[in-house]
C-alpha cells in the first residue's frame, strides 16, 4: 500500500501516529509537495478529487481519501490491537467521538486561516470569523469533553482511533499555531498529556519558514 502524504501535516499526522500504535510497517510513503501545490495537479486529483492529504492507495489501486476512513479501513485489515471497540455500542461511541474531533478541528482550522499571519497574504482575514470559529471549536470540544468519560483515554484503558485523531490534531494546533485547549476541557487535557508520553507521540518537524509565522494573533 502507498500513503500519499506530507510528513508534518495535521491529517497525515493522524495516520502516522495510528501506524505506530498498531505497529504496521512496510507502507510506502510518497511525499506530496503542498507548498508547490502538487496536490492540486491532475495527477494527484485523479487519486483524490478533493485534493486533500493523505490518500491511501491499496495494492489494487483503490484509493481512500480521508484520514478517518483510512484508519477505519486499516482497523478492518489489522484488528489487533483493537482501536475501534469490541461491541457495536463501543464502535458507535468511537465513531461519535471521532466525528466530534473532526468537527472541532475543522472549526480550529478555519480560525487559523483568519488569525494566523501565515495566511495573511493568501486570503482576506476577518477577526469576526476567527472569533466565531474559535467559539464553535470551544463548543464542540465541550461536547467531546463530556463524552470522553473518566477513563485514561476516550477509548478506555488504551487509545482508540478517536484518541489518535484528537491527539494528532491537538499537537499540531498547539505546537504550530499555539492554540491550546480551553480551560474547561480538563479531561481532554489529561488525555493529551497521557498520550504525549507514548512512543508514537514524537512531534513532527515543521518547515522552518512556517514556524515563526504560524502562531495566532489576537482576534
């Protein structure tokens, strides 16, 4: 199988952490030049019409175009250790949590577009939009905080794919944009720091020219 990715991106990061947690090896990593917009060129768009990254290409050429779908597909191929849930109820709860993670960090991503100097020359930024998206990010995280429960991870005693998606997304936002969890999310903060101790959590190396421009300005 081939994973089309860029090593430091938020969504490829989810898959990288997942692969380490599952101890899946032998996948071919194909680096996509996002700075040069290789993901917007016909060759890549034939594999993933959204232009999103990562894309998983199976041995028979079938492509999977979302990080959440990639993890769930690999769970079917590599069921041990279980990172989705052993009962229909547990799997449904993991899916609920994963969807909340996706929703929260989609809002966070739009907030960065309007509040990070990194994007100031690429789009017309709007403080009102940044505030609104941040508010939605906090709101959805509040729901995830409640659903996280009292165990070490959202998945229980060990991480689930929802924990992986949450950790990778939060690490990206925290390390690059300096956007941290709201103080009301004590459970999620504990899960983040617990996951941070795992071998899979070694941070990505971000391009040097991006790092000083990324942190959010006041909005």
